């Protein structure tokens, strides 16, 4: 099958493209390297079924053989991108998604869109079900991403109603694994890099806020299963096992055998207090749930970062 993956140079995009190539598909990867890695693309080029196009999805798409599947993972997703790149994020969630919808309509392709748990904001419902409408600050420092992704969902569903476009939407919760950027500002790579360097682990606030971590291979399996299903409503993809941020820091110190201590810094504005997916819909409709234990996944991720330091 011919498949287009936008954002193929990013963390999840790289792993998804690798899996699709392993499954025998011909994949065109598209990325403009705003937040993606050229190293990831260089690794993908080792496969003869992979073709790369450097391009901004917000611009008119280049001529290409029409795909049967489109996987959209194009969007800077790290909190460190929200300050310097708010307009780019809003553009890719609007013009970029619109361009891909037009391609899907023209080619008859099925379009998967990577949405996010951030559509729930700082939630007042816990755990978060897909029926929850969220609690989002529309003018806060995270609004470019939170509201951008919410708008993208509205655009996708409106297009599907108007043109019968085949869409699939996953609300992705915290995902981790090898090939994460060390400088992307996310908690886990920050902790790992700090621990491996013997530096203090910087915890925002008191660290009692929670997250739920899904290993990237599990997520990719869920993405493909959703895309190949008949499910057209949004589906949470994440690990329902919840852990506090302070306990994540302690686990990383233990697994790295680091002498690092924990230090506390100010908590960012609108930082979610809790995050845990209700994955009943994924279990029931897709037969999917995470399989990789957090300790196993953390070890794999730590070893990948360690190998990059040597």
C-alpha cells in the first residue's frame, strides 16, 4: 500500500514510518524539520521503499502518486515549542490539516490525524473519556497547541460530514521511547539526561501532578489498528497507569543508578494537574491496550540516551 506520513522526522512519526516499512508498505515521508530530526530521516532512507520530501505541510502539497493512507503527525508538540512557534503550530493545525483533507478527498485515502490529550486541558474529569469536552484556557501560553488541536478535530469532523472523507482521530497521551529529542523540553528526556549527567532533576512545582506513560511501540500499534478500523470517533491512545511526576524522577534516578538529587522549580502556567486516559473505547472497539511495562520501557529509553552520550 502507498502511504504518506507527514511529520516522519519526529519521534512518533519516525517509529510509525519504521513500522509501516517493516510491514511492507511504500512510504512517502514529508517533513520540514521544524522540530524533526534529520538523523531519523537518514535512518529511514536505508529502506528502498521509503521516499522523503522536505516540505511544509502548510504550503500546497507537491505532486505525488496518490496515497491510500495518510498519517498526519506534523506539528511541534513539545511545550518548549509553544513560546517560539505559536503561529506555526496554529498554521499546521489549520492550513496543514486542510491541505491533507483535500488530498484525502481527491485520492479517496483514509486520513489518520494525531490529536492529543491536551484537548482536555487541565481536566475536571478524571480519568479522561472521549466524551469529556475539556477545560482549556483559549488565550494561555499553551493555547496555540491545545486550541490548535481542538480546531483540527473540528475541521476534520466537519469535512467528513460535508464530503464523507474517511478520517480517524487519536487523542495521544504521554508517549516515550528511543529517538526522543534530548532538547525538546519534555519531562522524561529532561530527567534522563539530567540523571545521566549527574545533574539535579528539575521537578515543576511539588511534583504531585500526574502523567500516564505509553511506550512508543504500543502507541504505533494502536495508531495502525485505529486507522484500519471502522471507528470514526476520537479514540484515546495511552497507558492508563498513572504516576506522579516526583515518582517518575525517583524511578529515573534508580534506573540510571545516578547520584542526582531532585530540585523543584516553578510550575508553568496552565500545566495540567492530572492526566490519565480512559481507554475503554480503544479496548472495546479496537481490541487494543498497552503491553510494555513502564520499567521495561524506561530502561530501553535510558539505554538509548546512554548510548548517545558515549
